[in-house]
C-alpha cells in the first residue's frame, strides 16, 4: 500500500531521520508526538508537498516521492482545520466540495452532467454523516465539527484508496471528537479507505488502531500500539510529561 524507505523529513535541517514503515491496506495508523515533533512535516512529505531530505515514498510499488500529482491518484488529504478569519470568501458546502471534484476531473463537466456531480456531492456528505440539506449552507457558518466533516467529504469526492488526516480532532469539542471518531471508524470498517492520521489524542481510536508512529526528539518508533506505548519508549519522547497511574500510562500533551 504505502511504504516509506529511509525517509528523512525536514526543511533545511532534519526533523526526523531514517523512517522505515509500511502502512497496509484497510488499516488505521496514528501518528503521534508532541508539538514540533514532525507530524505535519511527515504528512506533507507523504503527500508530496515537501520533498524529503533523504529517502523515498512508494504507493502500490510506484515511487511517488515529491510528486503530489501521482500521490493524488490514491490519496485524499485533510489538512489541519482552518478558520474563516483566514479564508472568508463566500462559498456553500456544495460549491466547496464540487470544486475539488472539478480540479480532480480535468475534463469535467464534459464527462459528467451537473446532476451527476450533485449526486456525488450528496453521496460523500452522507458518507461523513451530514444531511444533504447542509449543502446550501455557507461553509464558514458551520460548527468546527461540521466543517471538518465537509473537509473529509471533499477529500473523499474522488474515491481515494487512502485518507490522510492532519489533526482532525483539533478545534472540536469533546462530544464532537467522539462523534467524528465514530465516523472515521465507519469509513475504515466499511473498507472504503485506509486511514493515516496525526493526533494529540490517540485514545479515541486506540482500540481500533493497527499501528502507531511515535515521533519525538528526532527519533521515531513504529509498530503495534502495545509495542510502542511502553513506558521506556514514552519517557524517551515525552520525559516527565507522562505519569503512571495503576499501570495506566497518561500523556500530558495538549495542542495549542
């Protein structure tokens, strides 16, 4: 599915070096670590927006390193949630999702009728558990949780095999996080997509997580949750920011 080989990510200087990991089909991988550990830098490298300082990214045995065009054939990407103060242009939910379809299908609308496009928009809104009536609302007047669902719908519009989410639970209240986690899990268990996501709160989906990629201090640890969430490893990454309560590990890591 997706594989990285000896991957070193960063800008001028390395943030994390020599990552080797395989992300199998129909699995959930969470990328965790403190602020500044390289989670977003790694994700941007996986989708080709950043070129690695060293190493390669492969999708279905095709090298796609530094090529967002080739990655885009397989991957839907949701960046960290953004707010109206940055992008206040007027746009409805339907227009926002349609735009992504238009950009992906370069020959559109000659190959699809307007009704077919609108039907596809309604399909992806249903996938993320939003009523189709929301399509006429302003994207910027939605709640944080609704906006994040629309962003996921937009990423799903071209039926990708992999969904990559960067901090999907940020700026969402606790109840909204639980609800969104349930939606992501339904997409995964419906075998619609493989999910790779960064998170400061891995516990929401930990029971259904196949692999964790823990980043910190330039180091990385990849494997099953029970093999990564060990006290000696967590202390290497988080230091005194973890405490042990009756054999349970708690990480005091907050996203600001």
